[in-house]
């Protein structure tokens, strides 16, 4: 065990507390348009400039700017002109950038915080928070998070990590997308691979409605379909070449995980394959402090009372084997924070 002083441990807690304030500072900057306004001032802007642009109270804006400078979110010259620190444009001001962090901030402040407040009652009862499938605001927030980076990650990281998948998609396959959400991944893949057909299923009614709208807006009704359906209720038999489960497996409880994998296997042709893209989670206690597992560990914690579980690699591959798959392989991506698992029927 590492030896720490009292002050070192206190400083650690202060850093966590600082992170709490940083999240809310970013939320304020996004909500009031401060980051966007700074983006428009290439030479920098004073607090007075920003307050005038946005019709805000200048002393409060000045306090926000100084705090953001302390947190290295903003830079400042010698004349009190503030500008976005390196890469903060993409991360906080450019809403179209796939690396934009705004949807994450919105989810944490408006949904995760409320969810975490309920933890003590569920720790006492052992129950799970009710499903969020009827919460339209939560559905929209979750959609914004997943839409932001998943299509980019899938095209540039997931597909290249599976040998031959790019060629098979180019040639044309029939894809079952389990937990398709708003359907953005399906429509983006349909654009990139015009010979493929896609069928997406999800239990979230709002997401499916959004997916169907997205499909219509892209005039893809002939190649892309979105259905309100639990993956555990999938009944296709030998109709698909590829089953895709993208950042969804960890959200299923144990029974649904098993039935979903079994149903995917049945839905695939004899030559079919499954691709699972999800968080990485350590198998050993000694690995829990490795930084590459931070994303998975934090997600597992915030979803603790939803019945969710991120499977460590050995358990995930065991599940695939037990439900009819073979030759499972896994590749780590994004610095080891995520895994792409591929298996054949």
C-alpha cells in the first residue's frame, strides 16, 4: 500500500471538489454562450466584451472568466483579454465537432446528478431505479452523447480493428443493430456502405421515433429500419450477416445480456459475425486504478442502481461462447478505455 500524508490525501479530495465546480462552470459557459462568444473573438475578449455581446452582468462574467483561466479552460493575455485554451474550441464551443464535450456536461448536470442523489435509498432497498425509457429529456440527452462521437469512432476505429470487415461492408451485408438509439450510426454507415441494409432495435420509444424521423429525413426507408423492440425479444432466424452491439451491452441486466446474445446468434446466418463495442473493465482488483479503465469504472458507478454491468473481457468472451459463438477476439482502442470484441457464429 502506498504511503500518503494527510495533506496529500486532502489535496486529492480538493482536486475532486474542483472537478465538481469545473463541470458546473463548463455548463454555465455552454448554456450562456460564453464559449461560443469567445470563439468569435479571435484576438481575445475582455469580460466586458463578453457581457456586452451576451447582455450579461459583467462582474459575474469576470468571475467566471478568472475561474476558467485558473482551471486552464481559458487563456489570458496581459491586457485581461481571454481566449479559449488549446483544443477547447473543439471540446466546448464547436457543437458539430465529434469531440465536443457539451453533451457529456449536460448529462452529468441535469440527469446524472439527480440520479446519484437517489443512490442511498436504493443502497438500502437493493432495488433498481425504474427504466428511463419514458423520460424524453433523458432520452434526448443520451442521444446527444451517443450521436456526438460513436459514428466517427465506429468508422475510424471499430471497423478497422476487425479483419476484413471493411471489405464485407463494401460488398454489402445485412446488419442487425441492437440498441440502435436515434439511428444515427445506422444512417451514417448506410451512407458509407450503400450496398448494406440495416435493421435497428431499441427499447426506448423516444429514440426509435427519432431514428425513424432521421431515416425519413435521409430518404433511407428502403435500406434502414428502426423498430421498438427489446433485444431479448428478437425472433429473426438466419437473416443477418452481422450483429452490432454498440455501447449497449453494459446497459443490459444479466438475463437480458444472455438472451440478447443468444437471439443475435440465432438471427445470424451460419457465416454471420457479431461485433461488440463497449467500455473496458478490469478483471483484477489491482487493475482498478489503471487510468485506461477510468471511463468504464465511472460509467459503471453512475449506472450502478440501473442493473447495468460492464463485463470484464473473460466474462464477455465466456458469454459469447456459451450462446453459440466461436473464435472470439478483442482489440483495445482509444487508449485501452474501450474494447472491440468480434466473434463468429
